[in-house]
C-alpha cells in the first residue's frame, strides 16, 4: 500500500510540482530532493485547497481519492496515507523508505486528528 500511496502523491502533484525520485537514490540525491523547493512546497501544500472555490479539495484529499475512488476507506488507512505523504516529503526524515518506528508515532497523531475532524464535521 505504501508504494500505491507514493504513486498517488506523485500523480496528484505531477512533474511540474514535484520531481520524481527513485528508491535506489543515493543519500545525497535523497537529501537534495528533500531539500528542493518543489519538495518543500509540496509538503506545505498537502492540506491546502487546490481550488479556492472548493476548500475541501486539498492535495491530500485528491491523493486519498486516487487511492480510494469510491471513498470507502477506514480512518486508519487514511491516516496511514497521510503519514506516508508527510514522511516522504519531510526534510526532517532523511530516508525515502518508511520505517515502522517513525510511522507509528505519526500514524497515531494522524489517526487522532482524522477522528476528531470527522466527528466534528458530522455534528
């Protein structure tokens, strides 16, 4: 699923907004990619609206929609996808591969945020 999430992220941002990178890239190449303007901008844009007339249509929403077009997914899967995108684009995490130790901490935070968001919006 991690690979599909990464593919969806690159698809949504497109080559104009996010350069591609190979999992076999050297540490220097990964560092250069993570510190590039495009990658930093993509990280900042994850939760910003793509269209100002539709504030709910964020880049992350599009990534989740690409992963699950019928919108039938669980909070845990959505939180995992968010975690993968954040970790992949973060310059604070030096790798492209997603390590369990890092994911667990961020996943819990994102899962709680998703639950709070969906519960508030259902009121």
